[in-house]
């Protein structure tokens, strides 16, 4: 096994990931996978994607065991951001806006990062709420929606079960409150200007690990 192991799924496509960091890439982590990677010789584990409701999620104790064994564990974007916010005081490293939002208490619900994806291709089939939030912030900043309308859209998104969240479904759910014109503006805006915060944070985590590895090789 490569010294760096990355658990990655829909947050970032494998080709882009490998262009950033040379590592062993494994599917979204299930319970026991972190322990197995540490036992298999990983010196660095990057937890980006992990299962939520399909299977048992990554346990805190296996991350703590890896840390005690001297493994560097980095989290970002999705399950990694959640676990890093919970364990950063115990040695896990968090990267990115989503991690910081959980750490600071701006986000609390697990389903903010949850989505459904094609298990064969890793393609996301729904939109995580963290991306919808970021897209709404951009829509307000660019004058597409008023702050009140953006809050109504976000509230509508929260009420939907996470597998049902898409930009179209969220706009449809908010339309009775914000009106047809505003809903259509948001749909059109999201089609061309949606923010993929999970991808951005995944890239940041892989870049951070690469830069640290490069720095250590120089010293």
C-alpha cells in the first residue's frame, strides 16, 4: 500500500485527484477502513468521502487509534470534514470551508454534506446542502436573489430529504414563497454558476498533503 491513502468518492473525480497527489485512492470509507489503512502501512490518511446511511460510518475510535499509531489523518469536504471538526483537538487535521463551518458551529447536521451517488461511477445524483448554501451566497452577492429569498430557498432545501435535493427540486419547493420569477432566476443561475464547495475543499486537502510531502523531501 502507498504511504498516502485517500478515501474519495463523489467530492472529486479520480483523474483530477491523481493529478494533484500521488496516492492510493480507495472508495468512500466504511467503518473499519481507516483501521485497515493504518494497519496496512499508511503514513498519511486523507478522509474525504465516507458512507453515511448505506453502511456503518467511520468510527471515531479507529481514527484515534490511527493517530496514536503515528499516522497523520487529514479530513475535508464530506465525512472527513465532520470527523475532523469532532477530533481536531485530538490530532486530526481539518482542511477547507466545510470543516471550518462544522468546527465553528455554523453547521451541525450531518445531512449538510450527505448526497446519493452512483456506486459504479461515483457520480453525484443529488446536491449536498453545503453546495446549495454556497451557491445561494453567490446568488445574493451577484444580485440574483435577495437575502430573504435565499433564506427561503435554503429553508426549502432543508425540508427535503437529502436524496431529493437538486437545484431544480429546491427551486420548485421554494417557488410558492419566493415566486416563479425568482425561482426561475435561481434555476438558471445554478445551471451555470453553481458552487461545488465539496470539490474545492477536496482539492485543498490533497494540495496541502502534497505540499507537506514536498517540503519534507527538501529537508
